[in-house]
C-alpha cells in the first residue's frame, strides 16, 4: 500500500515533458492557406520546441499588422546557420509559409528571403512541398 501511494505521489510530481505541449502542423496551420508576408523583423526568439520571428507587415491601405512566424527548434536553425545575427531587427524580409487555422496573424514559416536575395530555410513542421 505504501509503495503504490509513493508511486502515485511521485508520478504527480513529475513535470510534463515539453513534447506534451507540442502540436502537429495540421492541428494549428492550414496547408491550403499559403501566405507571403513582406515586412520588417521586430523580434526573434530562438527557443524550443519552436523558434518565433515577429514582424511588422504594412498592408496596402497603410495599416500595419504584427505577425508571428513559427520556425523550427533553435538547434535546427543554428545547425543550418541561422542565428540572431542572420535577422537583425529592422531587416525587411519576405516569409513564405502557411497561415494559422484560426485566422490569427500567425504562420508556420517555410523560408525567409533576405534583402540580398538569399533564402533561409526555417526548418518548421510544414510538410514538404
């Protein structure tokens, strides 16, 4: 009896792994809603399980939308040569990706085109084209 109570208490104290909060691409993003966003980098967060690039996107009517673009893990991006120096604040970028299913200004980024024409692959969870 004491062992089973101890095991139950121990199980309750073990934190959930980060994988428990992870989502599939299809659960959050829509492959049928591709987006191409042109704007400037306002913030970059390299973290796990996903990195985020925040950008201001100026619409045709002059209003500005703030978008969050999901990329792969920090480690994946670093291995591909992408780091904070790759995306200085204020850099104008073009992001190709897929919009959030709920219509929010979030996207799963496939790649980023830099002002010099170079592309950075974001290593996200989108299925291959």
